[in-house]
């Protein structure tokens, strides 16, 4: 059985009736690349760059970061590598800055907010990302965007880094794609506006569920409320996918939802462009994808959008998709 999964994972990620979707990987360390390739991953949809900053007392410099990102981009080339800028704060701290004195760190100075406050650190990272873009198919992605101003500020910082590299005669991809993560309900609601500013969206459901349902994703007392198929979450994802597609940009999903067999048929019904998941989950999800048929996924989505409860949605997925297997 395991052998069948391993072999079939090198087949294209497409439904039984030929609808292609990209299956990418979420990684934290470059060492995970061999697992991604062996498991049939078609690129890196989320590189959590913060791990280069954790468990040390100093900050990585531009050379160290450039080397790390370049190695990854080169190994994966021509496949895409989406480098997310630092997502520190909340539950991830750098000893260099120490934990911040915040009553609600998850709602505090994290991710893009932290980078926009610490512009030097952000600038170093952006220069390294741009330098790596000369060696492969690199995109940059900003986490925890809550409004248009943050996108403008982040893009201005990117332009400053580009201008410097140009002046120094250092090569980079002038057309490097820029994306934002949709992780906050505010970002969902202004998806149409954000879509005008970027090349792609990546929906971070781990945080989107936390902030939409109002539950700390690390708190076991409320983990029973962490429901990916909550009607509010399904509607939010649909809203973002549609807004992205209307604006002509690709929409990916990189939260744990992308590796949930109950969510994947619904996401396919929305015509999501790519799924980015933990490398170990890729073979199983590809195997499911290859058995789905788009008319069934679209019909399922239609019915799911009328459901009032998670239980009803689960029942529909079981009856319409999984009863066959
Ligand atoms: C997410 O929030 O869904 C996500 C992929 O980012 P992280 O889990 O790193 O916060
Ligand atoms: Mg997140």
C-alpha cells in the first residue's frame, strides 16, 4: 500500500477528469527539500524563513541568508520557491529581541508589523531574497497583512532594496512575484482591494481560523472549536479565491486545511490554483486529488455553501465523495 502511494505521488496533481492543481510544500529548513522531491512536491509554496533567526543570540547577516535562500532556489529550480518574510512574534521569539511585553502576543507586534518596525532587519532579508531570485524561480510573500498600507510599506521596502542592488550592479529577478498571506478576517473582506496590489494570494488558514473564530491556536482548552469546515471559514476561503480570480491572480492555500482530506474536495470545487502542505502529506493528498472529479467537487461546494453546521458539511463530504472509496 505504501509502495503504491510513493509511486503514484510522482504523477501529476490532477483530478480524474484532468483538472490540474499545483501541489507545493511548506518547509522550515532546506534539509526538507529531498522529502519534498521524493514525495512529488512541485515546488515550495511556503518557506518559513523565521527558522534562520531562532535559537541563536545574534542575527543572520545578508551573506548567510543569501546563501541559504540561493541554495534552496537553485536546488528547486525551475520549480517555484515562495519565501515568506519573517513571521516572528506570537509564539515564535528571537532571543536577540527577547519576548515582547505584550498581553496578547498573537494580536501584537508580529510578522509584517514586526518587520515594518525593524526596517534594518527587513531590508537585510529583502536584499537576500532578491539576490536569491537571480538563481531560481523565487517569489516573496508577506505574512499577516491587515490592510493596504502595510502592503504599500512592504512593497516600498522591496523597491528600496531593489534600487540599492541595481546601483551596486547586483543581479536579481526584476519581475519577482510578490504575494500576501490572507490570514486575518480584515484581509478577507478587502481581498478585492489587495488583489489589485499583488501577484498572488496565499490563504493561511492556521491563522485565519484562529482570528476568525477567536481561538488561540495553541490553547488546548479551546481546540475543540478549531474547525476548518466552520461555515464562516468555508465562506471566507471562497470569497478570497473568487476575489483573486476576478483580479486575474493565482490563489494558493498553505494552512493545514490543504492537507485535510475533508477540505480538499471543497477547495477543488472553488478551483483553488495550488495547495501547499507539509511534505509528508503530499502523497496522500495527490492520491485523493487524482480520484476526484471536478463536476462532483463543484456540486459539493454548492451544497456546502448552504450548510449551517460543520456536522452537515462533514456528512456531505462523506456521502458525496468518500462513500465511493
Ligand atoms: C497559516 O497561518 O496558515 C500559515 C501557513 O502560517 P503559519 O502556520 O506559519 O502561521
Ligand atoms: Mg500564519
